């Protein structure tokens, strides 16, 4: 009987947690223009096409070879210029994909959007 009560309590807690995470935790109050949304979508497509998640993480998920990119845009040590340099020229462990300027700008826009949506992920 105790096992059933414990299971029921844990199951109810799981349901409440899931409801909170998938409703409040995924609210997006960020509005972007249609032009910016197209650029963000293009950046996401390029990010997926080149399988960047194999080396980099977003929201704590992904590879461990490259740096975590969720808050890279607002990071004082990295930021937009730092990302542009690596996307344009590559690095010691990052291959040079020979992105054109539009592709680089699209990826930066996507990472800026990811950074803006990482409200609960950022440290105060």
C-alpha cells in the first residue's frame, strides 16, 4: 500500500512539474519583425545543416568539443564580434566552413535569438 501512495505522489509531482515546464517555462514574450524572423530561421537552418550541435551546446544539450552557445551573444568575454571571427575564419578546433557574410549574419541572428530566450538559463 505504501508503494502505491509513494508512486501516486511522485506521479502527481511529475505531472505538475511537466505542466509548469511546458507552459510557463517555454513562454516566449519576444517579438521580432518578419524580416528578422526569416533571418533567424535561416540561421537555425544553417546551424542544423552544418550539425553545429555535435560540437556545441544550446540550453545544455549537445556536444562538448566547442563552447556552450546559449548565452554567447550576451557574454562579455565573447559576444558578436568574437562569434563573427570564428564563423569567418575558424579556429584551432573549429573548422573553417567558408561562410559568406549573409550566412554568418544569419547564424549570429539565430544565436542572438537563442540568447534572448535563455531567460531561465542565464545566471543573475
